[in-house]
C-alpha cells in the first residue's frame, strides 16, 4: 500500500520512503530494535484510505490525534530504562532482549525528508539551516509529548518519547534527529487549514507548515550517541552508511 500523506507530493514522499528504508537497514535494525508499525496504513489495513479520507475531510485537533500519529514504535533490544525506577540512567544489556523481557527503552519514530531549500532566510538564519514540517503535525506531536502533571506519582513529569528523524539534502549535516517536544518554530504559517483540499498553493502537501533552525537540533550521529545511547564509533559508521544509501 502506498504511504498515506496529506497531499499529493509524490516525489518528496518517494524520498521519505527511501529515507525510512535506509534508516531501517542501517540504524533501526531488527538486530537492535523490535518494531511495531503504528501508522494508519498498518493499523487499518484495507480500510486505511477510507479512514484517512474521513480524517482529512474533518480536520481538527481531535482527528489530528489519529491523522498525525507517529509511524512506528521501537523497543531497544540492548537497553533497559524501566519507568518504575527512580533513575533515568539506561541499563545496557549483555545480550539482545527477547519480546518477553521487561522495561526496554522505547520511543516512537516519525520520519521527514526535505529536498527543497527555502528561497529566503528567516531573520538571521541562513536557508541551508532551515527545516520544515507540517504545522498540525508539529502541534499534535507537541500535545502527545507533554510532560505528565505532578500529582505525587512515580510517573510525574514523565513524557512520551517521539523522535523526529529528519533528512535535508541541502543542509550541512544532511541527517538530523531530535525529540519532538524540543522543536521551537522560527516561523508558523497562519493559513486556515481547509478540509479535503489544499490550503496553501505550494508544490508540497498544500498544508500550513512551521520552519525551525536545524542548528538547534542534533545531527543524527550525535542524537544516536547522546539520546539513544549508541557507542560513538557505531553511530558514526551507521550514519555514514545511511547517507551513502541516500546519496547525501
């Protein structure tokens, strides 16, 4: 089934699929992670297109919870970080976990590819450092990853981990990653989103967007080391291999 999107930006979507494939072959591998597909096309099977059409025709914060749900949920087979422990220090495993093991470090993943550099800078941010994602997607992931309230539980201030893996063919580092809640917009397009049709006349999805400074998030290699607890040499090799497959 073709990957469902908010519009008809086929070329860009084809590159997103190549990006996901490269990530799964070099970084988010079966040897290191268990994966549960969570996108609409996997959750609803043959009904996915009908579901997407209903969501697209009835846009809003409620339907966006499903329309912009992350692509996949990953469980780290080499790392434990149980939520019921006081410490957030990851615990390395001597051998790869099985599906019966408990407390594995886990996170949702979303993938975006951008091959078009903005024609103008924003403020003092050069165009080569400007990223872009759909506005409603950003709003939804921001809601989903809000920290829990402080109510005297061990879950106080815990949050869902949603990682954005971002490829930009024009940017210095090419491959980037961050936790969704850390993205701060440089610019927010204020157009009203129109149900069932393009709201903005662009070559992309036709939906409003936000721009952000790529220098404020991490390179993919750095994110693997600092946030996903990879050894530095392995992160460097895997990132280089991923770039090579994407000709970046």
